[in-house]
C-alpha cells in the first residue's frame, strides 16, 4: 500500500496574505504535501469578512514555495470561462515548475454569491452539464495543446494552448452527488474529492463511484480518491478537552461532518483513523485543523502523525 498523502485545508477567511504565506512556508518546512484554498467571492455566510481571491492567492503561494503543492477545493466552474481557466492553469504550472498545481473544480455550491454577482446559478443538471464540458476542454488543453470543442455551453475553435503545462495538472472533481457528480468523476476525473458533508456516507459513496465506473467500463483504481476531514489534534490527553471544544465551536455545523467522520484525539488515535480511511481506498486526506493550521499543530502533525503513517 502506498503512503497516504496528507494535505492541509486553509480557507482564507479573515487571513491576510502574510498569514496564508506563513502557513504555506511552514507546511513546506515540515514536509506536509499540500495546502488547499476555497474559491468563493466572499466568506460563506459572512460576506463582510475579508477573503482573498482564490486563484491570485494560489499563484502567489506557488511562486514563493519550492515543493509544496497548492490547489482549490474546489474552483467554481461558473467563475471562469474554461478556455481562460486552461490558460491560467498551464501558465501557473509553468511558473511553479510543474506538478505542483492541483486543479480542483466543481459545479458551484453557494447560490447567494451567484445572485449577488449576477452570475447564472441554474439547476443542478445545467451546472453539471457545464462542468462536464469544462473538464473535456481542460483535457484537450492539457493533452493535445489545442482546443477544438463545440458543446451546448461552450464553443472553442482550433485554439492553441502554448506553452502547455510542464506536467499535466490532475483534474480533481469535488462532490458526492450520485446523479450527476459521480458519473462525471467516473468518466473524466483524475481524482475524486469527497467533501466533509458526505463523511457519514463514505462507504456508500465509494460503492456508488465504483458502480458508475462499471457502467462505462472504467477501472475505478485509475481514479485517485481524496477526502476532506476536520481534525482536532491534541499533543496529549490533558489538552484534548480544549482541542475538542475548539473543533466543535469552529466546525460544529453539520456540513463539516465532525460527528460523522471527524478526527479528534492524540497522534496515535489520529494515525489509526487515517489508516481506516486508507483501508477504505483513500490515498489522500485533506485536513481542516481545529486551530486553523497553527505552527504547533502543523509541526505535531508532521512529526507525530505523518511520520508514523
């Protein structure tokens, strides 16, 4: 069994650029594989809280690190035309030296920001259809270096994408909907990312993806599996009550899946739970930490959790 890849999710709400850069540099120093951002026009449910734009922020982080992978969970497909997104991705892959941009994408999750911005929201089937076309366009851009596509939503005629990527960015499709998202992952995804809201149904969702693959004849083992989880990491039993309280205060909303699948405990407990996820078929776990990625938690994670996997 290959090593489990551990990343840290650092939603940029109420953080300055220096706050985020500091965490990225600490992740790189401690050997944590990746750092992840959200893609929203404002902090969800708190529009007046400062929140940096996702792609600009990722570009800056990749330009100031050497090994760290940086991605989004997930880019909103409504925000960028797929041709422009393809150029952005290939350019950023060049800037970062190749292989460090992680291109997560989804069909959108918050209607209100679309309404405020005058961006069409549409029904789930409409958004899923647009996402399917975007993923096809990205695949052409990354593998052929040229886009020639005519669909229901986008038409792009003989458009060269040069320079291409140094290394093809993995297309990570986020979501757990069995009607639209999982069939899309089965057909086009390099990696499937499971959001926290599906933690209570992990086994069923994995089975649903395998069924979607079987229907089209794709080997499900060719799709990487990634899952988001809240983690409350305590250095010892004495610190555990405070860590638990902080995690529940920050991530107690049902959408974070803390009770269904969160990881709260000392390093040996967290290691055991991560191995359970690995046994279920996940090769990447992306962690919301209880204290928003403090230096102490990142160092403890690296030394006492990742070092034991």
